[in-house]
C-alpha cells in the first residue's frame, strides 16, 4: 500500500512540473464568497498587479494587502515572486481572499514542496 502511495505521489509531482508555462509562470484559480481570481505567479521581485493596477491602488486598505502577503510569508518566499491577477465578483474582502487562494494554489503548482507550509499557515 505504501509503495502504491509513493508511486502516485511521484507521478503527481511529475504532472505538476508541467504546470509551469514557457514564460516561467504558474497559473491557478482562487475563489472566495462570490469572487473568482485568475492568478499567475512567476519568479521576480515581489510586484503584484491586480486587474492591471498596483496592489496598493486596487486594495487600498492595509488589511487586504496583508491578506495577499500571507501565502508568501507562510512559505518564506517574500519578494521572490511576481503576481498578476484578474479578479471579479463579490466585494473587496472576498476578492482579496480569492486572490490569496489563487496565489497559494499557484505557488503549490510552482513549487510542490511548499504545500505543507501553506496548509499550516492557513493559506
């Protein structure tokens, strides 16, 4: 039984490796309440663009910006990835949660070893 589980895990990680496109980005969808976010993550300097705007412009409240930073803090990857996201539906709080969810999923696809840290951090 353990061998089967290990083989499944290895196969899953091989499939995940294919989740990085030819531009070095990983894509995931995040959802919360009535909001849905399409999120692309790539190696970079920590820039975030939400619907074409800088994160501090789109999510003006500091609490919402903190929500978006949580996955990077949990994974100890602050300032290592750029984020491009499009989000619609719901209010600003739901949208921030949807982008956070998308960031966590995209990071997991980019670097599967981060999943335990992200889960433990609640992201």
